[in-house]
């Protein structure tokens, strides 16, 4: 065991389960703050909170090695006024609540990582975006990210180091975007989406988890950090890589008009597919972090080899 206690706020989702599984063998106690009551599983314990009000859950943060905040309504929905309000509040309200609790503590968590999004950068096909030279985009999803990060950094927590981890698309076996793309491939629909030129900034789930431990161990890392693989790929390359790895020789493309229709039918937004996210992890690389899966073909083959 390396660590005494790690707290995952809103850790019942996909990435939370990845992080819990990663830290379980090396941490005495993992606490998941959740609205759902769940039975404890070994050293992984669930503590109830609503993400809005103070309560006994605050005691869980005392002397924690790390707090990772994963709270936020899934953006895979139509951007109606109601959904927009919920998407924003589900991120900013828990963040402000955690900050208020930490600021009042004598022994707060040593580090607080807020999982934010690499979609904060503009649509980029001309050059990559990193923490130092990247340009902030415009539109609803960017507005969400800006309010989210503002609610995080505006809180003064002098005894807790803070990192806004701008996460790319996490690739993994379960509940991630990967199985949905693989299903398209299996059905012969695994061609390019739109013109296929848009960049996809992705990261293997294990590198996502490993990066949080690296950041915890390297105290010089703080502020904004991009969490994406060092080699983003265009959409058409990602889809061809999936087809090749799965042994499917062809895949029908999905033109933009068809994606618009499909998005309307399944109540989501085409931005999630068509925006070009060309993001590089400059700070992680500069600190010496080594990715286990720097190339998308390595990540795809590894995920396909997993037994669940």
C-alpha cells in the first residue's frame, strides 16, 4: 500500500470505476461520494452526499492524499435550456461545495484534481492546442468548461494543491465511447464521420488513471494540465484503425446530414462527433510522464484484448 486515503467525488460513473480499480491495490481506503447508496466492497467505501449541501461527508476529506472530483451530468444529450442548466449546475455546484469544505479544514486533502474537459479549446485543424498556446473556443460546451474551471480556481485553498485536468475522450472496454464506435464497425457503419478530417484527442483509460498518480507525486504540477495521448488522430484514422483491429474490411461513411438526423433521433448533439479536438499534453510530457499507450493502434489492440 502506498496511500492512506483517496476520495472520488461523483465516482460512480465509468471513469470513477477505472480510478477505483487502479487505486484499490495501492490505497488503504477509497471513498466514493455518491448520491446512490452502495454496499462497501473491500477497501472501496461509498458515502452518501447530494453534491449540494454540507454534511458528515466532509469528514471523509480529512487528511486525504487526494481528492478527485468527477461530478457532472453527461453531455450526451440535446442542449435544451433545461439540460444546459443541469449540465452547468451539476459541475459548478459540487465544485463550489467541495472548495468551501476544503477551505475550512485544518487537514485538507494534499491535492484536489478536478476532471474537466479538453473541449474547452477551439475547433482546431490548423495547429495543436496545449496549455500554454491553446486558444479557448466559443459556444455552449466551452462556456460550460469556463464556468466549471472558474468555480474551481476562484476558491482559495492554500493548503491544497489544485489541478484542472482537461481530459480527452477516454477509451476503454466498458461504458466509454469505444464500445459505441465498435458497434458501428461491427454493423458495417464504421467509416469516417462527417468529412473525417476532425481530430480526436483521446487517452487510454489506464493512462488517464496513471496520470492522476503522476500528478499526485509531482508537486510542481498544478493549474491547468491536458490529459490526452501525445498522438491525436483524425476521425477517419481512428475509424480505420478500429476496422483493421477488428478485421472488418469496409465501413460505410456517415455524412454530416445523416449525423444531424441521427443526433436528433437519439437526442444528442453532433458537436460531440464533428468538433476537431487537436490537444497535446505539453505539461505532462515536460514533467517526464511516459504514456503506456501513445499510439491509438496500441490502445485499440489492448482494449480489444481485455476480458470482462
